C-alpha cells in the first residue's frame, strides 16, 4: 500500500507531557475544557455513560452554556449505547454531537465493524491538544479493578497544536458539510498558536483509507531501521505486517536491544494467541519479549534510541494498520524519550514476565513449523488483502438522527454496554 501526498514533517518548539492512565489524563482534559474560551473539539472511539463519561458530559455542557463552541465526534461502533437523555443533555446546551458511520443493527448486532474512527484527540482553543489511546470510560481508572487498562496519552502545547487543529476541522468538514464549510470555518477560526512552548520537535501522523494508508507504519519502520542502541515497543494488539517484523529482526541481529511489551492478561484471549504465534520467530532473532501481567495493556507507545518516541491510538495489528482511522504523535526530544523509557523500564522490571525460549519448548516442533509457514504468509499478504475491503466514504451524522439513543428503550444496562465493548472491535 502506498501513501500519496505525504505531508509528514517535523515541527519544532513544542512542550509535550506524557500522561499515564485515566488518573492523569481525565483531570487534565476536563480542566482544559472547563477553562476553554472559544472552542473544544473531541474525537473518541469509545464514550460510555459511566462516571467518566458523565464527567466529560458535564464539562462540555458547562462550556457550551457559556458560549464555547463544542464539537464531539464519536464512533458509531465504539459508542453505540448512549441514552437519549445523555445525547439531548449535550445538544440542548449547544454541543454538536456527530457519529462516525452509525450503521444499523441486524438481529441485535452491528455489522459496520471495519474502518472505524479509532482516533482519540482533543483540541482546546487551537492552543492545547491531547492525543493518545485513552477512551472515555471508567475501565481506564485503577479503581475499576483487575480489568482496568494500562494506557498512555500526551498533552501538547506549541506550533504542533495548530496542525492538529487544522486536521480535526478538516475531518469534520470532509465527513459532513464539505470543503466549502471547511474554508469558511478557517476564516472564523482564531489564529493558530505559533508561539514556542518548549524544545521538542513533533510530528502529527495519521492513517486513513485514501491518501495516508500506511504513514504510521512507515514511520515505525524508518525509526527501527535507524535505531542503533535500543527499541522498546509497548502495544496492546500486536500482529504487524511482514515488513515491520523483518525490520525488528534485522535490528536485533545487528546488536540493537529490541524489547516488546505485550499483553499477558489480555481483554480478549485471541489477542495473546495471535501475538504468541510470532514469539519463536522473534526470539530466535534476539528480540526480547515481555508480557505485562498486572491487568490488560491498552497502550500504543514506542521509543527508539535516546530521542525518538511515539504515543497514539494505533495498534500494530491488521485493524489499525490496514483499516481504522488512527492518529499518533511522534516526538524527537531526549527529555521526553527518557521519561517514556523510565515508565517502560519500570513496567518491565516490576509488572512483566519475560518470555524465554524454554517457555515455548513444549510445543511440538512439527506444528511450530506448519504454523510458522501460515503466519509468514498471513503477515506478508494481509495488508494488501484488507486494503481490498470496501472503502466507504465516512459519514458524520448528527447524533439525533441515529439510533444511539435506543439502549434504554431496549432495556440494556449501562454496565452491560461498558463491560462488553473492547478496543479491538
């Protein structure tokens, strides 16, 4: 798959802070919304009507009532169960709630499972932004219990925020009112903040199904090829394409310390099964594999050497690399890289089990050979095969025109909706 009109470039002068889990992320976002002066744009895959979703609801509603322009985009598959009261509480205050491809139910099931809007982005006043993997649901808080997710996001200030702001405005325009509306909106938008806020270089990289089909994966592969000292990738859903696996193996063989932090307590068993099919192939090349065992890992972060890092929404699996709409921030900064390395090192030291070749020795060698043959060909061909699935034009539909508010009418409970929806869907 090629990437046409690639506009990825480094932007200097940014301040970037790593936020770990909902305990750090949610207060920052809600506070930024409460302090907004002009505009808030929120994109998220999952929004549940639980204690976190209700706090976001209250913050957006209060900001809208004092005149702040609020745009909320949710995914029709990831956030299907919001009540009529929840939606109307926002729209009655002036919040624009849009649904990405809401779809219809068949026999109680939603069929629009592919090409989802999987991004998690917040932009406030064109001056402050948040990008990462954290959804608006209580399972991103430690008090949720053993199934609470381990995850990351970044808060950004500086010129890169202007680029993210333009992107989310364009996403609203192209999914709904068109390019003419986008140009008019830009004329009304306040000047972007171009004042330096820090020393970090940043790049905002997205994946779509038209012009940027493999931008995020290409950035990963380029950084792996350039690595000379260390590579650490922590990714919840790990089943990348053949080219990325080949680059990891090459890096390990040339002496780079290559480490993968993967799920040891997955939210879905198939996630660990898929990743473990690659273990022999990677361990044999010298890649070190750690399984995070405290609770489900949901993060999508990586670092290479002493300066390159990335945090975002993109998993390294077929859905994220070949189908979903994703967004990552790539950072070139030694201080940020060091912070991320310390967090990853702490995870590996205290919350992970390192997978050794001896742990896999009990597998029958003949079965391992057959399985490796099929895995090799799946990895080699799945990006092209998935790319052939229909590329429907994304639709943003006003929430009141969808069936999102049908949950309470059909008697489905909040807890049931929150407990069954998973990120890989």
